[in-house]
């Protein structure tokens, strides 16, 4: 159970306390539980959606988005902000891009990116509430965190040392592919035909963003992984509404 607690502590703001520093092997195995953490987030959002039934729609969507952000402690939004600044300020240069991502300050492009992504998520949530498509709230967080597992399965980690390197080096890869398959099946069971659109969009966004990372960096970092998750969630929510 320790890898699950590691995944929960890292990906969520839930009050999880580990007994000590985990071994690298346990860190690697924690990646296998990322989709389960996403499913937990989805279940919380789905339950909150039911609880808020009858509330004013704008407030309903705003509360859902607020809880969604708070569940992860804005971890992935921080990665999105750093990546946005780095991609613009890096001017196509790998080392400059990596250096900017380490800077804790956020520039105008980071702020604009965060506002646009959150605005699109809010608008999509509002539409999903109106359409009574609560299943999307369950599977989108699952797909976002499954994408992190997929990223570490397929993409080199380019910053030596640290947590990300331990995750990449000690991930049980064969089991990881099985977990991805079970995650996709779970989406189909939960959302039926709607999950097909979500899965296709997820794969498309994943392949595109991974290609962008490989061209600029030759791999991924923790920040670009967070950016991938946020952009993939946004794209699936918007696509679900439009298709």
C-alpha cells in the first residue's frame, strides 16, 4: 500500500503522512497508482456535483473547478505556468528552456496561459452541468493522471537526480502498460460511448505534446508533465462538450 500513499501525497493536497523517506523502488511503483488517484478525484467531483444539484449554475461550476484545483494543490498548474514561460522565453534553445523552468517567478505569458486554461475548464464544466454529463467528472481526472504514467513509460526524463529520475528509473514498465489498459477499460465502463471520444482526444493531445517536448527538450520534466496533464484535461472537457 505504500506506493499508493506516495502517489496520494505527491499528487494531492490530502493530509497524507509517510513514515519516512521511501525507497526509490517504491517511488517508481507509485506511478502505477496515478490513475487510481485520478479516479478518486473524479469520484469526489462527481459526488460534489450531485450535492450541488439545484445551485446556481455559475456558482456550481465555479465550486467544482475550485475543488478540482484544491485537490491537487495547484501542483500541475504550477508546471503549466513554468512551461509556458519557458517555451516562450527559451527561443527554441533547450538549455535556456530548462533554466527558465527552474525560475519560481511567473511572467505575463504564464498568467495568460493559466487564465485561459481555467476559463476554458470553467466554461466546459458549466456546459457539462447543463447537459447532465456527470460521468466526465469521473474519467477526465483519471485520464489526466494516466497520461502522466504514459509519459514516464514512453519519454526520457531529462533532469538528472531528484524525484522524477527515481520515478523514471524504477517504474515497472510491463505492469505500467497493463495499468494503462485497465484505465482505458474503466473509462469505457464508467462513461460508455462518451469515453471513446475522451480516449481519442486524450491520445491525440498526448502524442502532440510529447512530440513538442521531444523536439525542444529531448524528453520531459516535472513541469512539462504537469503542463501535459492540465492541457489534456482541458482539451477533453472542451471536446466532450463540443462533440
